[in-house]
C-alpha cells in the first residue's frame, strides 16, 4: 500500500507525491508498431475525509517513450504521448474507488511509464500531462 502524506502539484511536474513503474516493451516492438498492443492499468484508492485542502483526485498516467529505458527519468517530460484516467475519491474510508486507464500503445514505443498521482482538483489544471 502506498500512503500519500502530501501532494502539492507544481506546473510541469506530475506531482510531488507519486510512484512510477517502468515496463520494458522492446520485445513487442513489431506488435506495437502494428497497433496490436493495449495497456490496461488500474489501482484502488481511498482517502480520509480531511479538509478543504485535502487532495481528492487520483490519477493513473501512462506515458509512452521511444528512447532507451536507461534514459528514464530524464525523458519523463518528453514522452511520445500519454494517456490518463482519474477518479474523484469520496471521504468514506470504508469504500475504495478504482482508478484506471486503457490505451492502445502508440507506434514507436520502447517502454511505458505508469504513474500513480493524486491532486487537489483545482490544481490539476496547472499540471501538464503529455
Ligand atoms: Ca472511499
């Protein structure tokens, strides 16, 4: 379980609290370039009721990268493309909300990064999802 303590967003940055997992897809390049590979990612989120400053929106961000896996994280802000899904969580700790994203992986992708972030909704408009 990942526990976010604080997650203020900053323009150009996907969030100050996030976790990112990388997926090497180089062995699937032929199928990806043919438009045959789809990514499906999801996780469960929950939060305390908090106050007016409590982050309520959780996002799942997939970014496609064409460079070498070793280039990460320097190429995190220059992906080929990205796709995200989001969910506004309730303040009921007895329920879990699903956050998911599905995406036909674009041609030229060598690896994917999958990020879990959370936002206070009014701050997301300042965040850049490439
Ligand atoms: Ca809940």
